[in-house]
């Protein structure tokens, strides 16, 4: 995939389509599962999350009335099976195009 350059510590309140950013997380235990729920507002989109550039997962963000009403996405689960540290590398916001059903 051709991702734009990732931003460290972005303003998460104002992401544009195809935004990519690094979000560091420190894990002290191996052989665990991490559940990630993202709260999003605005138009429905696909959200892609990955951990250490693997385990890419996509979920659909909810449609809300405006960008001040937040709703949770489906839970994303990551399996941590190695002894090395991990970081969440990026999230991508990709707009969904819908077909008219006339």
C-alpha cells in the first residue's frame, strides 16, 4: 500500500481521508490480546489499524449526525505473541462510496 507520510502525535480530532499516524503503546507482557475500540464522529469510513506493520485489520466507522457526536467502532483485536516490544503503527481513514439504489 502507498500510505502518506505518517505524523507523530497528530491532532486526532481533525483527521482527513487517508490520514496515517503513529500512536506509541508500550506493552510489558507477551502472549496477550489487545482490544482496540476507536471512537469516531462524522461520515462512515473504513478504519485500518495495524500493529508493528502487521495484523492489518479494517472496520467501518459509524455514521454520526456531526463531528461532535462520537460512536465506537467494532472492536479490533491484536495478538501479541513475541517477546519484543510493539507499537501501533498507523490508522488509515478511507472514505466509503455508496451506490444509489434507485
